[in-house]
């Protein structure tokens, strides 16, 4: 089923009290490397094979009775009153050609928590393909919530409450597997108004029910407070500085290394619109080369996966230990070179969010394998993770514990 989000990420491991560098880096690698975004249908998962190192993005959705589109350009807008949501960072607006959108009300620094809202509905992984489960959840909403829900964009069309409820959910839900052991997905009222871009300026994260505290519900209405404790909290942060008057855009498409043709086909099939971001509708020579950059990224990732397999398959096959060590060193050096190239490509393309954090994570791992100090790469990873998911996210806390332990060792206090 379509959903904004990918798979496997950084949940399920509590920060160890005394983490060992190599083992914890290995654990972090094993937690996966995808970026949460809108879900896509299960039959489409292998449409664009990507390496296990860095899958990505976020998905978001659209408004009722519209064909959502994606342009970073500021649209012609008319403010829509929305007194129940925090107006500090954005206005919900009506565009001429793309329906509703979120437009920034002021300059937003990178890392800012722009939107935090209780999910309206949370569906576990086991029930995601059960339309009756979605329908039951929608019927359980209050009258005002149900009205709000049924006004959301439905890429699938159809009639009747059951099919309409499922179509809306599948058009707007976000994958929560990266943040919640239960997996599954959720949908939010304001989150569903965020349009798509292959060059996003915000990214999605999720606070699962088990991590929601009463303090997080302060300032919420009684209904929203109950929803937060029942369905968790959806959050969006700026992954770069965003100027006033710009649209807030998330990435629906998980295969970020795919070329514009394949991305367009998938977006049109799942969501019914043509993306007009600079990577898809280039207006300069720089953006004409976007496909080449993304193909080079994928090549780097595939090479990294091959080096990983070569490293894991290594053994004492040579009687010359020095020769064996040199061979292992060469594998690590080649992997690091590819990852450094990937880092540069991601930064040039403006994809400085989860894929970049995962790149730094891999660089830390390979550097540690070389017997060198991995701290600089871990610190870079931490910076990106905090910007994308917040300082209190599990991945950020795990990295903080690791860096603290390494700092204690370096100063002789550990």
C-alpha cells in the first residue's frame, strides 16, 4: 500500500550504558539506513533497487479535491484561517494550481521543529492492508475529526466511506517503522497538507506512543492530547534554512537515487501528479545534471555494499599476514573514498538529511576498522541527526552516549 516513508531505521535499541565503539557502530549499521517517508505499495518495493546503505525520504500529502504538485517556487496564495494549529512558522494557504499548501510565515533556521501534531490514526503493520481496519479507525474519530479526515486528498478516488477512507489513508500516511518497533504507519491532519519535492526542505519523524510524555501534551486540546497518547506524535523539522514565503516540502519518493523519469512514473502512479521541482523540471545546466549526480550516488552506494561484503568475507587465506592486512586496508581505503565521493554528491544535490547521516555513519565504521579515530565522522552524523530528528530522538541519544564515552576515554575520565 502506498505510504510516505521507507523502511528500517534507528529504533529498538536503547542507548547502551557503556558502549563499545566498534560494536555500537555495527549495531547502528544493522538498524538500517532508510529514511522515513510516504509509504508506497508493496508490489512496487523493488521497482528501483537501491543498496542497503542509504534508502531514503519522507512523504507527505495533499489536500482534498486537488492534484498535488511539487514546486519549490512560491505559489500565488490566499491565507486560509486555521486557528487550531500553531501559526508561528507557516500559514495554511490555497494555491492556484496545487490546492492547499504550507507556506512559511518567517525565515526558519535549519533544525527547527516546524510542525508537531498528534496522529489522527495509527495503523499497525499487521493491519495496513486491511481496509476494514482503516474504516473502523475512521469511524471511531469524533465527528469533527472525521469531517477533517474526509476532506484530505484522495489519490485513488472511489466512492463510499470505506473506499474513501482507505484511499485517503493510503494517499497520506507516513511510515513509522523507522521510529517504532511495532512498525506500521500514521496520518495527521496538517501533515497531510504538505506537498512533495524531490528536493525537500523538511523531514518527518515520529514519537511513538511509548515515548509520549504528559509534558508533550501541554497546550494541546483534550482531544489532541488523547490522540497523542493513543496514536503518537508526528513531527517535521527544517533540514536547511528556509526563507519566508517558501513552501514546506517533503519527499514522498523513497528511491532518491532514481532518475527523474522513474521518479515521475512512480509519483504519477501512486499520487496522480507530476513533480515540478528543479530536479524533475530543470531550468539550468546544474539541475540538468541532477540525474547524473543521483546515478553516481547509487554507484557509490553499490560499491560500498560490495566492499562491505568483501570485508565480511575476509579470512586468513594468505600465509603472508602482512599481505592479508594490506589487502584488508585497501578494501577499507576504497570504501572510504567512495563514501567521501557520496558525501560530496549529497551536499551538492542538497540532500543533507538522512542519506547524509547514513553516509557519515558508514564513514565512522570504516574509519574505526582502519584503527583510526571515528569521532569526527560520528560528530558529523550527530549534527545531521539532531537537525532531522531532534536532540531527544533515539538515534541522537545513542550517538551522544557513544561520543560521551569516547570523550571520557580520550580525557582519561572513563
